[in-house]
């Protein structure tokens, strides 16, 4: 399994733990608010909002929180104005990073991202220096018990999906941005529940991380960035053996 796919699995499991202390709730609330602001408060007419609400349900976010975030976006309740920013950077070992930020204070967000990178052996990069190493794709995760592999593969392939992999818990379906809604609709029409559906940065090329020390540094940096309040997502283009990743996680 590639580092990206393995890390996606780890991040998904980590999200449940984050929810217990409110971190995931905060990030998802921001996403719901900006989605409602940009496309309106009706999830049936706003695919981005519909996806954000799905993420909220996946971490058992209370409906009152969801409703409040939507109303802040539509202006029915007072709220802050968020700005979407993408930073590019490097982790130890030359691993490329895409850092997606949603913030009400650009200066604070930039300072926190830069400081976190500097303290943990990373660096901020110029716009475009890293982005070319990634492709934005639709990624949908379906629990293994919701469908058989063969049936699911046929269904999503017919709807335009490019690839499908699996880990211990989920099938991971990848598709182009233009096919994203069609693949989701095919699953919904077939009454196959998915737990995540996002537009993610998928590495077009990867950097091989083959020693535990560097692996630990990379994963520690990504964790630190992910803990920042303004950071919504962190993507990295590393590849490492499962044994290296497991050792780095344990140390």
C-alpha cells in the first residue's frame, strides 16, 4: 500500500479521536459554514455542503452544531468570515506537502504554519513548487461490509471511477473531479452508504522514505500541522513500507 493510502487510513482513524476533544468538530464546522456561504444552506442543491454534513455525521457531530454552522454561513446567525488558503512546503527527506487552511486571520495562519514547519525540520515553499506533484481527485470511502468488492468495482467503474483500493476497514474509490458527483449518485442510488467523500490531493509522484528516523520526523510534522486550528487538511507525497511506518508510529 502506498504511503498516501496508508496515511489516509491512519488519518481517518485519528479523526474519531480528534472528535472527542472537539478538534474535528471545529474543522468541520468551518467547512460547513464556508460551504453554506458559497452555495447556500440547502444540501440538496449544494454538493460541497452535502459532503461536509456527511463528514459531520461520520464523527457524530450533533445536529445542533451542524444547523448553527449552516446559519452562520447563510447569515442567519452572526459569524466570522473565513478565507481558504493553500500553502506548499517540504517535510524532512524532501517529502512534498500541500497544506489546506481555512482561517479568519491570514497572518496568524501563515505564522503558525511557518513556525510548525521550521521547528520540525520542514520548510515553506513557493507557490507551485510542490503542487505539480499532486492531482486533485474525488475520494470516496465505503465500509467493507456495505458491498462486495466485485459489485462495488463494477458499479463505480460504470459511473466513471478511475481506481479502487481497500484497507482493513474501507474501500477507497478514486475519480476525477468531473465524475465525483456521478460516482456519489451511483452509490446513493444503489443504497450503498459511504462514510467520506472529499476532493483530495493525490500524489502524482512519491518520495521514498526508507528509514525509521525520517519516517518519524515526517509523521510528527504532519501531526503537528494537522493539530493547528486553521489547518483543514495536510497531504504528503511520501511512500514507505508498512513496517517502517509502524516502527515510526510506535517510537
